[in-house]
């Protein structure tokens, strides 16, 4: 059996005309001799609207009940797409997560896929040319519905492709993955290849192309992922393990709304630092871009945190610092994190110097690096100047 997994995002199935268009696109592949597992998201803004509805009822909707509600979105789109396919004489059937046997952890709203009933899907594919399966949802061993986090239907698609050892095609309203967010920079170049590692960095750095978990799963099971536009025949982008072109800088991404937190005048004792970060982590805060400086045997610690995630942060930090009366905390808001990513950095020398040369007129608050990335923190008002300089330097 020649199986391919295709995923269509919410904007690709936003109305009935688009659903019929997708049905025709799927049928074309069937005519080429493929068996297709189609994963679909909820129509258009359905998930947003369902969340709004829940919030009108309750300030903090019960997580299990919220998933019970959100999973209805995908159930609508699979049924409609399946009807459209049947009208085209395609032998198909729609399935929700319960019927397809997609088992997850019981972390409602952010569950992780654990296993599929692969044999059931294979059996059904012997009888049908197409199976249309709900993205974004799963069930627990107890039979409760779960969801995988916003944008999670990418992960559903990649995970099912991994289970079926097939390729995965992700269709959206973007024709592929770009050197830089095309909404920010209309001259961004479309990439032919991008590696899993680059994609993981870019996804976690704010590039909203693929669900990060989907890339993690693709990397782990070596699933070849192809991202392209639903509505055009333009060649898309392949997400793969290695890129023979080995570009020094493949892409750039921006994350706005960063706050820099600085704690000054701590005793010179790294156990204290460990304790502070441990307490912050236990409360579920994500910190990033850490720097620790020793000044006359006293430590200054800086890190960044996303503005929207700061609720009660100050209170917990003050608790963690309660034994250090002489230390001080400051918050500086309105920063952005700008990063360039490329696997070629592993081998190519002089990338950092090119980065700093390009940004020589921009005050940088902090810089961090990994093997394949350089990130800097800067004032939002300098963002455009900095992005333009890097686009020019690295020909993005
Ligand atoms: N419908 C879900 C969402 O909007 C899942 C997805 O689109 O991937 O987040
Ligand atoms: Mg969606």
C-alpha cells in the first residue's frame, strides 16, 4: 500500500467551497494510486470561537469540559470533507480520535499522543481509499477526550505518518517555510529544504509555521514533512534531517513582548542561583536568555520572560529572594528577541562577527547562542533596523 498523510489547516477548510476544493485535491491523489489519511483542523476560527464561548460561561473553564467542547470543531470538518469526497465517488470514511484509537496522556488542553491503533487504520485503509481523521484531539485510556494544544493538528498528522511509516504533507495558506515571516517582510525567500533542528529552533523562537511538537515527533521518527499551499501548485518546503546545501543562516525569527528581569547583588554562591530558578520553574514559568555576571564576588543575574506569562511572577520571585534583603529586582519591558538560525554555523567560522558587524548601530541588551543559533535582545523600537541589517548581511 502506498500511503500518504495529508493535513489541511483551518483556513483551508474555512467554508464549504474550500472543503469541496480540498476534496478535489485529495481525489487527485487517489487517482494517482495512493491511499490517503487526511487530517483536518476545525473550520476557520472555530476553535477561537469555542474558547470565547467557554469564557463567557466560566472565567476558568474546566479543562476536561473545555476539551469536550473543542473537539467538536474537528468533528464538524471531518464529516463535511468526507461527504464532499463521497459525492466525488471516493471510497472514504471519517473518524474521530475515539474511532481512530488515538491515545494520549490525560493532560487536558496539552495532551501528548502515546499510541495509535495502527492495525485498525491499516485494516480500514484496505477497504477505503481515504480516511478523514480529526486532528488536534485524542482520548485517554479512560475514554475522555483530550486536545494537543493550539495548532496541534500538525502533530496529529506527523504522529500518524510516523506510525504508518509514510510521508506527511501539511497544507495551509502559506506556500512553504520562509527565511523570515512573510507577514513581516514580503521579500522573504521560500526555502526548499529546512532541517528538523533549524525548524525546532525557529518554531520555539516565534516562527508560527509548524507546531513545535510536530517537528519533535518528525525528528524522532524521521518523518519527511512537506509544507505547501492548499490553493496553489507552487513547490513547497521539505523539512528533513540534513540539508546538503548547508546554509550558514537559513532563517531568522522574532519574538516580541519580552521582559528582561535583572536581580542584582546576590551572594557569590551558585546554589542560590539554582534555588531561585528551581522555584520559578516549579511555578511553571519559562525563562530564557540567562546571563550571570560576577562583580566583586557578588552575582548579577538577568533573564527574559514573555510579558503575557508574568502573572504573579513578581510575587513568586520575591518569595524566592526573601533571604537576600540586599538584592534588588528590576523589570524592563518592551524588548524583542531576534534570532538567526542555520546548521551551517556548526562548521562555518565568523558568523558571530558578521552578526555583530551588521548590528553595530543597534544597542543589544543580551546575546545568547547555541550551536546553530544566535539570539539577541533589543529594544522594540530598533527591531526594524536590526532585521533589515541582518536580512542584508545574510541575504535572507
Ligand atoms: N483547531 C485547533 C486550533 O485552532 C488545532 C489546529 O488548528 O491545529 O488550534
Ligand atoms: Mg485551527
